[in-house]
């Protein structure tokens, strides 16, 4: 048996890390009805946490979400079997994203949050689907103002240090 002990140094490091907001719905999702929902919500929460304060904090690629769940079959698997990409990947993706309604709303978009046209939605091919982005809107996301202010302070301090250390020294006179 292997035993691990965590000392004061490790504890001090952990105390300096921001805590990731963990959506309560992750604990109540029905894995039989929506097998991908847990993985999708977890990835979306991680993405938002890593990008908090940035313009892409609520935009994530469909491709990234597909890769986050072990239950989506690969393109190759579907094509070598029944070739029903819509029934085996797209519809389950949408069903399991819709199951996250207690935590967030979502819609497809292109870069710069451009919405899809009705025509694009009606004739959604797998290639188009795979290249899309998802815009999420959280219903109740914890306030991150204090965290962003601390981050700004750290960046300003680091910039200030660089400026004071980057001054060129005058060459020594001989």
C-alpha cells in the first residue's frame, strides 16, 4: 500500500489556487438518459473557469465537446457501420446539451458569435456541425470580480517588475 502525506507547503500552494465553480447539476444528471451530459458540462465549466474575463469564456468548439465524452462514437466508427451521423452523434449531442437546461442555455454559432442562418440549421451536415462553436449563457454563475481584480493586480505587479529590471546598465568606464 502506498501512503501519501501532504505537508504545509502543499497546503499553502493549494490555498493560493482559485476554486473552480462546480455546477450542482453535475451531481444530478441521469447518466442512462443523457450519458454525455456530465462530460459536456464538466468541459464547459472548465473552459469558462480557465477563460474567465476573456471574450471567449462562454464560447467553446463543438469539436472540443465531442472529444470530452467517451460515449460519442468516432466519425470512422459511424461511417463503417450505419453511416447515420445525425442519429448517432448530432442528435445525442443536442439531447445531452439540452439536458443541461437547469445550469445553462446554449446555441450554435460561428466565430465572433455570428448566429447560424435558418438554412444552415435545416441542412446541418456533419462537417458543418463539427466546425461550429457553442455559445453558453449560465443561469447562476458565481461572481468572479474579486478573482479578476487579483489577476489584474498580479499582472500589473509583474509588468512593473519587468520595467524596473529591464533598464540597461551603463557600460563600466575604463
